[in-house]
C-alpha cells in the first residue's frame, strides 16, 4: 500500500513539474468575445493568427503584437486580445506568452449574420473562431 501511495505521489510531482510552464492559477477575468473579421469572411480567408502578449501586474494587457498570420486575421486577433483582462492568484506580471487564434469557415447558413457561429477557448492561449461563409450579395 505504501508503494502505491509513493508511486502516485511521484507521478503527481512529475506531472506538476512538467506542466509548471502553464499557469493554472491564471485566468481571463473579462474579455470581448472574438469575432470573425467581416472582410476576411467575405474573402474566405482562414488560418491561424499568432499574437504575443504581455500581461501587466494589474491584469491588463501591457502589450500585444502580431507574430504571424494573414493581416486581416492578425489585426482582429490583436484587437481582441487587447480587450482581455487577467486575474491571477498572485499579483505578478506574467511572462510574455503566445496566443493562437484559429479562424475557420464552414458551410451553412445558420448564424450567417452573426460575427461568429462558434468560439471555443481550448485554453486562454488557444482560441478557435468559426463562422459560416458570407452569404452571396443580392
């Protein structure tokens, strides 16, 4: 029984050490929901937009800059990230981090007038924004 306990404790410690880069005590306390950029949707532009952000001690975004991706997508991602506010268990500034927005278009007419049909936060550093193709102009 003692060996099982020690094995579980060792497994937990190894898990905690290998995941120490991820801040489990950090969370987004407020944000503006991301939208699919209308021009990108009309042009049927899809892809990833990587944004480097730095969070200040007060939880606000101290800086946000586009690293890679289509200009229409990165502009929207940077603008959205600047609306975020973080909370942490400890009041300290976080290391600069990369947030990846994945913009995807799908067939379908439901929600075509909405800015996004789905937004999925896999974590605060990975966001998927899904929209329907722009309906044809009459």
